[in-house]
C-alpha cells in the first residue's frame, strides 16, 4: 500500500527539541551522497519531500516528517564528508549520539549503503556502534539498478559476512533503487506491522 500522506514536521539541530516521542519513529542515515533523499522521496512517493543534496557538510539537521498521520520518518544528516573539520565531525557525532539516546519511540534505523562500492569502514563502524547500543537497524542498499544480479548478490554476501565476523546475526537487508522504485513495498511492509505493535 503506498504512502497516502507525507508532511514535513520540524527540523532541529538540537535532539532535545525533537517532537514528543508520541508516534513510532524510523530514522534514515548514511554517507553523504548515498541516495538518502532520493530514497525518502521514492518511499513516500513525493518528488521533493527530502531535498536532494545541496552542498555536503553544511547545516546538519534532524528532519522529522509525519507519514499517514501514523509514524515519523526521520532524515538524519549524512556522515563521512571528507572536507569537514574535526570540530564539525565532533559536532555531528554529538548530534547523532544525542538523537539515538533520546528517542524511546525509535523502532528501527535504516542504514543506507551504496551497493556499487565495497563495504566502508565508516559504515561498518556505525553499524557496530548501533549493535553495541542494542539499537535495531537494517541495511538498505541503494542504486541497485546499476548492478546485475550476480554482483548484487556478491555485495549482499560481503556485508553479511563482514558483520557476521562480529555479530551472531546479520541484520535484515533491503535492495532498493530510487530509479525503479525497487524495495519500496518491502520497506513499507516492514514498517507497517511494527507500527501496530
Ligand atoms: P543523499 O546525499 O544521500 O541525500 O543523496 P541524494 O538522494 O541527493 O543522491 C545523491 C546522488 O545519487 C544524486 O545524483 C542522485 O540522483 C543519485 N541517486 C540517488 N538514488 C539513486 C538510485 O537509486 N540510482 C541511481 N542510479 N542514482 C541514484
């Protein structure tokens, strides 16, 4: 079932000012340029709900959207800009940390990775960090229409094996493309039952 209603709610640079945790919440995060805005627009069926990247590294905001009057979709700032200063990186880490530790309604974090590139330390470290905190997350592979089925399967296997070096279980994985809308129903069908719990 497609999303019926998607509305921007609020932007914050301070996690303490995020909306009251009165609805189930799902956060989307990944490296800059991974395709996060495109995926959010594809999932919600809105051409420009999330802004397709302007300049990386500028104001870093936590954006809340209300979907179908039922759940919050949260667009977290992208990480891993090469050009930012140490101070900026620390500010970013504090922002994400503050967010992750203050949302009791956060049911799942969607960690986006570009299916065309090999696993990056920054992504694996971020996932390990979520695992250590006991925060539920899944992996979303973006831009998958660029890969044939064999390469795609190899990418999925590589991530799974990497994570199984540390963890007993690998997280659920979603194969998506903002170009073909692949993965939209899979992700929405994953979210909806969690909302009911
Ligand atoms: P963000 O920085 O993570 O929000 O990434 P954007 O959504 O702004 O996308 C970054 C770039 O990747 C843009 O040039 C998009 O057109 C491109 N892109 C995003 N999703 C896809 C996809 O599914 N397939 C392809 N081929 N390109 C994509």
